[in-house]
C-alpha cells in the first residue's frame, strides 16, 4: 500500500480536514480508528479518509 496514490475525495481526507480546521468532523471520523495513513501518520475509522491507508493490524500497532 505504500506506493498507492491518493484517490477518492481528497477534501475528505484527514490532512485536508485538519488544514481546514474541521475539528468536529475529524473527531467524528476518528472515534474508532482502524486505519493509519502511511504518508502523514494520521488515523481514521475508514480508509476513505486517508491518502495512503493501511489497516492498523497490518502494520503491527499494539492496541493497549
């Protein structure tokens, strides 16, 4: 997935939402994160909101 290009609606990706200071939307989209962006490290509930998503289980994140 690391060589994947950003697809979909980039305006709804975490990086763009953060730049637009859409904190309430970010809070809603990250309340149960399952994916992490391999580009910027942001997390989201679904891969639709990240440029280069990877499931957290695929990269060995330890859930504590």
